[in-house]
């Protein structure tokens, strides 16, 4: 996968959780996780490369918080519209 994208899980019309996929090789799996901010957990590959960000409490995650994490990981920052699906319900 070459591009990052956001996947949002809904339950009864409300956002339950979300996952921000970072670029990774096909079949690459999470080997280690680290909570880097409250409600934000980064998944790392066996080689130590960040491959995704779990958003465990989407209502508590802000654009500023996500961009702080992405900057720390050396990833491109998000625009407000990139997180719009979290606010949809």
C-alpha cells in the first residue's frame, strides 16, 4: 500500500474506533504497539517501522494531536478534511 488512509468503524450510527493506515508492504503485520498519546496507539512492523495508528477514542482525538503523532513518526500531516469522517456521525 503506497498511500495512507483512514478507516472508521461505526456502531449504531456512532463512531466506535478508527485506524489510520500508513504506507506499508503487502501482508505486513503489527509486531509491536505503543501508546504515544491518550487514545492514540501506533502499530510497528517487526523492523520497527510505523505501519498504522489506532484511534481508540475518536471523539477525543484532535487534528493537532494526530499531526503531532504523524510529525513524530516522520509522516505527512493531515488536513482538517482528512479527519472529517470521525465527526460525521
